[in-house]
């Protein structure tokens, strides 16, 4: 039995992904803060909606999917449950395994940073073991997440960077699409046509990057003819320090992840 404690956007994304991957609704229980939200999820997915402590007692694998600022309250609700033989998986940004272990005791904890493409089975999930998590616990976590995307193991010291790079990553691409579509409209392109062209360009580029084995610099250079349109655009991006802005933005996201871990 799998318990998803907290079914906001990421919790629901994981829930729907597990069901698409072949899990039966009978294998999953979930929780929600508001009764109307719980009822809506029950009707939509056919899973049982329970209280946090009850769900934790029933499950062998417990996924903590509440917002970071709500984690302390959630852990206090389930601390009295016998969790020694259970696997606790946290998908909350910035929350360390040490933070969870300090409140739950010597339990196996795996920290995960996933992202919203879990909704289309293309998530990037990075996982790190806590002090009491074994190879078996890591494999169980990978088996749980691999049907909805890729899974990579990293040291926990890199989780804040992974949050900034991968967890928040889809938003950066959506932001870029917005800007490119606006540029198309400025040039007289209908919005729908601009969106279709930009979306397909991004999908195609992502597949080339994934499947070709080429370095992104090589792929970019293949499009960049001397004196052509692409180099003119790249020159403008460099003039506006877009590369540096991305470095600063991702560093800011990483710093914010660390702040969340400290309760700020």
C-alpha cells in the first residue's frame, strides 16, 4: 500500500502517474486538507481518502507531498505511528532527510525532487538516501518513479541545486515559450500559429538533444550560419546577458530552496 500525504499539484500528479503506470486504486490511499478536495479526488481517481495518521499506519510506502511550510505539522501528526519498517519518501522542496528523521526517529527516508512533467510520464526525479535508507529502499523508490519518467541518484548535498535546475526547470521553458510567442505576435504572427511553431521547435530540439548524444553547443552551432539570422539573434541574447541571467536565476532558486529548509 502506498500513501500520498498531501495532494496538491505534485501530490495529485504523482497519484495520477502511479495509476497510469498500472497501480490499482486499491493500492493507494491519499490525504487532503479540505474535505471538498478529498471528495473530488476520490471521485476522480477512485482512491480512498483518509486522515494523515490513518493513511501512514496502513501503508508500507509513505510519500510526503505537502508544501515545505506544512511539513512540520504533518510530521507531528504521524510521529506516533510505528514507521520503523516503512519507507518514507519526501518530495517537498528544501526539506532534508535529517529534518524528517529528527521528528520521526530512525526511519528509512529517501528525499526526492521531481517535476510537473510527471503528468505526461516525462518527469525528472532525483533521489537521495537518508542515514537509514538502504539500497533496497533506493530501488523501491526508483521502481515507484521510473514509470513516470527518469530517475537519477545524487548526494543529498546537491538536492537544492537539483530543485533549482530540474524541479523548477519546466517553468523556465514555459517562460521562454511565452517570450518567443510574444515575439511572433509582434512580428505579425497569429498567436495560435506562433505557439504551435515554438512548441514544436522546443519538442524537436529536446528530442535531438536527448537522442543525438551531441553537446548542446554543437547542436546550436549547426543552426548558426556565419552572418545569418541565428547568429544575429544569439548576439542580441548575449548583449542582454541572457546567459548570465539564467545563471543568476537558477542560483536564486537554489538559495531559496536552502531558505525553505531552514524554515524561512
